[in-house]
């Protein structure tokens, strides 16, 4: 789930992951969410603005 809000002169992007394998794939999840945040800013025609990304993981799997 992703929620995008314009607040206090920055784009606040809140993302909730249902689950994530933290030790192996969280980096890819995070990179993908960064791409989505930048694309949302582009679609809203916000250029050169700060983006705050909040990430919640409901079920973090830490499997070596």
C-alpha cells in the first residue's frame, strides 16, 4: 500500500509492505519504492522538492 501526500512543502510517501525478507530482498523493495516516489513527484509536476519516504513492514522475515 502506498499513500502520497503533499505536506509542509515536501512529498510524504508512506509505504506499507505486507511482508519482506529483510536480509535478502529489502534493498530491492526499498529501491523500487524510491522509484515509485520519484515517479509520483514527476506525475504531480513537483520538481526539485524533498521526498520523505516512510516504510512500514508488517511482517519482517529475517532468514539467513
